[in-house]
């Protein structure tokens, strides 16, 4: 999984559930806990995500992760980049499938 894809997935997930734990994100995304921790720290450093401690939690290690306006804007940009890349992959696959169909017709 590319870093841009991980960032996009993290931003999407945190937007829908700001109370995700890093462990839950790691498990659901199939990415190591260390990678999740690193990526979240980078998103915080970039100002895309704001981390707040749960105020009334007995476990002060829990955070809520809130997307900032900058994070929402960049989620949109990452979504467009992701879509462009997938459309290019789709076009390439269509071309390859047509080539294989043509090759198989030649073998008959």
C-alpha cells in the first residue's frame, strides 16, 4: 500500500470515527501499528489532523483524531489523485485484455 493510499484511508476512517484507536486502525487496514503511529504523527505535523485526549476517559492514552479544514482539503486532493491513478490502471487493463483477446483469436 502506497503512503498516499494509507494517508487517504486514514483520513477517511478518522473522519467517520474520530475515536478509532491506532491498534484498531492497524488491524482494519492491515498495516503495522508502527506505520499507523508514524502516519498519524505526520498527519498531525502537517496540520491535517488534530489529536485530543478523551477528557473523561480513565485511559488517558486514548485520543480523538479530528480532521482539520486543511485535512479535509487534502483528503479531497488525495481522493482525486487516487481516482486518476485507478482510471489509468483501468485503461491499461482494458488495453491488455483487448491485446490478449486479439492474441487468442490469432491462435484459433
